[in-house]
């Protein structure tokens, strides 16, 4: 006997929105930092800058507005 759900779960199509300009800008800054330091050890300041850029990118891709406070 096969069990079937009484209610069909809602279908959420994948997001097809374009990246925001701030997400694109943060992504480009991340790529530039990573490319500049490829194969080299990172200083603590460079690691902190990378983390801040990732936070900015994540916020921009989620549409979170407001200032990002640098914790590093």
C-alpha cells in the first residue's frame, strides 16, 4: 500500500532574479583579492577583508539593506 500526502506541498520555482549591483561589486572585489593573493599566505588583515567582502556579498544576494559593520 502506497501512502500519499493529503496536501501537496507548495511549489517554489527557483529564483531567477539578476544579481544586484552591490552583489556584483562585492563578487568582483572578492575575485580581485583572491587572484592577487593566489598561492601566497594571507595576512590577518587580508583574511579579515575577505570575510567582510563575503558578508557584504551574502547580504547583497539576499537583498538585505543597510550598512555592514566590519567586525574584523
